[in-house]
């Protein structure tokens, strides 16, 4: 019987698709492309992994999806030398005509910016077929992919089992596979995520709670940010632009990027060891231990990069008042993982002359040892038995008897998204001795809106127009000088901002008209009848051929016995 199964397997491989093989290379480039809109990256500790110098060096990630816009400025220098392959149209141009794959690839690249991206197009906007998935897994394995990420899936079906053989081969050869758990808010198994060789990823919202749409069940292994409601995940989309989506399709590449960071940090680890380490280092959510909602917990980029000491305190502010400076901060991102013993306050009269000043167990400190009209610079660290954290961001304050207008907002940036022009900036270095109450945004030197946060999306833009923006800060005394200006040109082919009231769902990819992704790209529970009939005929021929080979081999053995 063992020989019969071997013969069947050989014949299946013979009938398998012949896929071209090309070489790969690496090229180090770092970056964190979404300042001001990085809640998801902050949640899993990506900036702290990067502080440790881990970017997923020399790791090749196969992105199986709708292809990748390999000309996008954030992706073109991160592509594999061979780019990839289009299994839908059977050619070597895996350009993304839908946008789903480019969004997924952008998340991987932002978490692990030194990883290489292999574009494997296995579907278009109407979905895909399992046979192309099997071919793509084979291609990825033969061309040296370290990780395969899959933000698609469907119900269990006979055709879904076609990919099992290729998955087994890939897993045995050290390839790590990650897949989206699906967005039907059900515990029904969703494939390929539910396959035993695959890390199944559920989604959490910005509050680190289960996303309303996310599937769940005892087959879930890890959770990652997917967004929900009005808080979505920004990433790259075709046309040199950026867009927002939500879904386990977005959560999956976060886990993929963290796995790439771990591989880059310790290239000697096997796929099995990395998988188990991701479980062990996850941030436990929900019920203690593994549970059906979050699996082993929220994926943890900082621990994956080797981080053990606490991460820096968050949200440090310094307010200069008459003969005092009031400092306050928030607990570090990993407070639940590190047993923090206290905080150290560092102070100086210039950014280059900051020294240790005092320790405290509180989340605030009042510095009374100051002179009015003198600038003071501060940062905070956290410490535990493992050691001391990196410094927090440095802040400046001036103690004053009389308040003045704030200084100008800093680091003004503008990026073009599908929704319009997204503006972001950093709070002024000096609040003038009074709390900042808001920010005035100017477009082409005219005030357009006042906001209370440090970001704004200008949807009132027209294609082929150029806009110049600046922002000022306001306190009770008055308005600050303008920030540095930024200029954006809206290209002719830019999509007009969507109608926020139009929520008609796209029946093909689970995406509403405002590009909020509500699910991985769909795969049917069965293929079209013509292909199914062809597969059955091939299977019958294969079994018959295997039986013939088995009969010949057995007959030879019997002859040798005489």
C-alpha cells in the first residue's frame, strides 16, 4: 500500500504545473512610512523593534494576493529581483489591478522594511482558484521564499485540499506560512488559515479588542491590528498613493512582518521555532493562555527583535510655569510584560547636555529647580530588573512668569491618499506657558479649519491642482507662527474622494466603495464545473496509472522470489 501512495504522489507532481525559476537578491532600505497614523504599528511595538536595529534583513516574503504595484515609491526598492509571477494570466507581470495585494505588501514592508517582496498573483478582483494557489506555493518554495503571506481564503472544499501537498512540501523545507482568519464573525474554519501548517491570524481594533468582523475558534494562533469602525489601517495602494482598509487581510501581514523581523534577527531559527517563539512572546489578551478569540495573543514585534528591557515611557509632556516645569508621562507600551520598578528623569539646558536628574515611581514630576526664561530639555526612561529602557522623546519647556504664544508646530507632512490630502504635524516645542487649545490649518494662505488633534484630511481637493499647506498652534494668549509649508499636487488619475454616505458593498472582494476591506479575497467552495470535471478525469487517470505501476513493481518482486 505504501508503494501505491508513493506512485500516486509522483504522478500528481508530474501532472503539476511547470513554473519558471528565477533568482533573488537583497538590498537594505529602512523606513517607517506613516507618521501620525501609526496606531497599529505602535500597538505591536514596531518602532521599538526598529530601535534595536532589526528590519527583517535578508528575508524573502512571498505575497500571494492580487499582485503588487511594484512601481510604488514605497515598494519598488523592496521588490525581489525577479518581481514574481502572475498565475491568473500565466505571465511574469504580477501588476496589481485591484489594490488589495499592494495594501497587504505595504504593511509587510513597513514592519520589516529590509525584507524582500515576491509578488505572486493568484487572484483578481472577482477572487481566485485553489489551483493557482498550489502553483504559487510551489513557486515560492522553489525560489527561496522564507515566508508566504495569504490574505484570502474560503470554506473547506475538495479543491481546497489541492494545496495541502504543496503546503506540506513548503513547511518541511522551512517555509513559514501566515494567513487571514476571515471576516464573517464565525467560528467556522476558514482556509488556508485553518490548515495545520499555517499561522491563522484574527484581527483586533484600535482598543486591542476583537474586531467585530473577525472569525474566531480554537484554530486561531495569533491576533494583530485589523481596524474596525472609523479606525482603519493605512497602507500603499496602486498609483503612488495610500488608502485605508480594515480586515483580517490587514492583520495577517502584520504577523508576517514580525516573523520577518525575527528571522532577520536570528537566521538560524527554523520555521517551527519561529512559530513557537511568536506564540511565547505574544501579548496575552482575553482569557489567560490560548483562547479562541486571540489565540496565543497579540503579536509582539519588540520581543521578536530580541527586546527584553522595558520600552520607553509614552506621551511625555513638559509645561513651563512660573518658576517650575510640570512633567507627565504614560506607562510604557509593554508595561504588562515588564515589571517596571520606576522611572528616571533626565534634564539639561541643551539637547546635547542632558544628564540624570531624579528617579520616581510616579507618572509625573514637578521640577522646581528652574530659572524663569531658561530653556530646559527632558527625557524619561523606565527601568526593571532587566535593565533601563531607551530614552523617551525629548521635550522642551520654558518656565515663565507670564505666558506667551506657542512656538510653531513641527515636522509638517502631507501625503496623498484616496480620501484626499492627509496632513500631520508634531506639537510645538514650546507651548508658551499655556495649554494649546487647537491648531489652525491654512491652504494656499487661507484658513480652512481649526482642529484639536495633530492630523487632518483635506477632502476638498481637485485633480491637477497644486496646494500649499501650513499650520499654526493656538493657546489662550494667541496664535503661533506658521509651521514650514508643504506642497502637494493632485495628479490627473487620482480617484476623487468617496461619498461617505455610499456604503454599497462590492460583491467581489468584500470592499465598500470607500475601500474599507471587510474580508480576505474570496475563494469559492467549489471550482467551475469544467475545471472540476478535468480534475476528476486527471485523478482517475493518475490512480489508474499508479495502480499499473504498483502491479508492475509487485509482479517484478514475485518473479524475483522464484
